[in-house]
């Protein structure tokens, strides 16, 4: 369940309308993140099949299913925005591993 607590400061507008709009914006951001997380979970679950059928292509996942694919990320994005305006849709490249792993090496300071 989503719970939104809004604290208004003296500088901000504190009208009920302002507070309601702020709460709605937070709720919409929360829901969009939650939906994208669900789509990412679906992507990971179907990764093996996607890798066999669409290696290195970009895929769009919507409502837990493959919605579209294309080797051109921009072309796919344009179609997704046309068919699903204002709706969170996951677009991800199908690589050999479902998640990209980044390694950051931190510099070491040598003592003299």
C-alpha cells in the first residue's frame, strides 16, 4: 500500500489544491517505478527465450509480455511512444546476461 506524507514549508504554497497535486505527483511516480520494476522482473524471467530469438536487439515489455522488438532502439522507442503514450513500458537490450554488471575500481593512494 502506498502512503504519502507531505510536509509543507512556509515558502511552499500550502493550499489544499497544492498539497493534493503534490501527493498525486508522488503517487504517479511511485506507481510508474513499481510498474517498471514488474516489467524488469518479467524481462528477467523470459530472458533465455528473448536471447535465443532476439539477441542484441531491443525489446519492449508491457504487462509482463513482449510487446515489440527492433534492432534500432530509437525506432522501437518511437513505436512504443505512439502505441503507449504516458504508460510505463520497459525497453531494454537483450544481451547475453539479463543484467549488466559494472565494475568500478577505486584508485589507491600509495604511501611513500
